[in-house]
C-alpha cells in the first residue's frame, strides 16, 4: 500500500483474495497465457512444450483449474 500512498493517493479499501479459473483444455490455457503475457513473463511454447503435453495427458477428463492470488485496492486523491 505504501506505493499507492507514496503516489499521493489515499487507500480507502484493500482486500486480498483468491480466484479460480477453469480451462476446458490445455489449448485454452495456452491461449490465456499468451494473451496475458504478464502472468508468466518467461512463458513460451518451446520451453514449456513437454510440461504442457504432460498436463494435457492428465487433464482429459476434468477441467484445468488454476488458483491465482488477487489484490483489490480502492484509492482516491486526497
């Protein structure tokens, strides 16, 4: 929060939580990772090919669920 306050904003609410995203298949998960490149900056298909193939083999029946920590900050200028 100090970065927000150092920028001259007053924090009125801040909460941490967890979000669960489900992907029907590994291809959808890969598309997501490529679309939101900041989530795993070092992600590329060649480097992670073997791991993605193993994940695909394990996830044929149920969706792939990914848990992500989230932070919500509400702030305004004083």
